[in-house]
């Protein structure tokens, strides 16, 4: 079963910052001077709590606000159909 970590992110200038919410991510705060640096920091923060295969989904709400969902573990869909595990 996959674990899901949810984050509300905002952009200020070129720097992104996020606060986790929900059971798993509550209290995690992450920031980065660029989107790439921010994404790496976000992955590192979740991997520190729970290592494993990590999938990142980003939904842009406005140009300066986004929702990030990181899923650790779960099944990976392969050829021939069949579904993966839960999702974001």
C-alpha cells in the first residue's frame, strides 16, 4: 500500500516553499531557490521519513500556487494493462 504526502506550495519571486498537510506530511516544511531545487528538497524530506520508490504529482492551481502529492511505494503499472496502486 502506498503512503501519500500532500503539500501546499507557493512561489515568491523564483523561490518555492511548501507546507505539508494531512497525517503523513503534517509539520514538514520545504523551500528552494528554484523549482528544481525545491523539488529535490521535497523528495529528500519525504525520503527521510519513508524511503522507497517515489512518485511526484504537481497540480498548478494558479501561477504562484501549486499542490504537490508525493506517493511512496505502491504498484507500478506494466505492459498488458492492470492498474497501479492507489494514487494522489
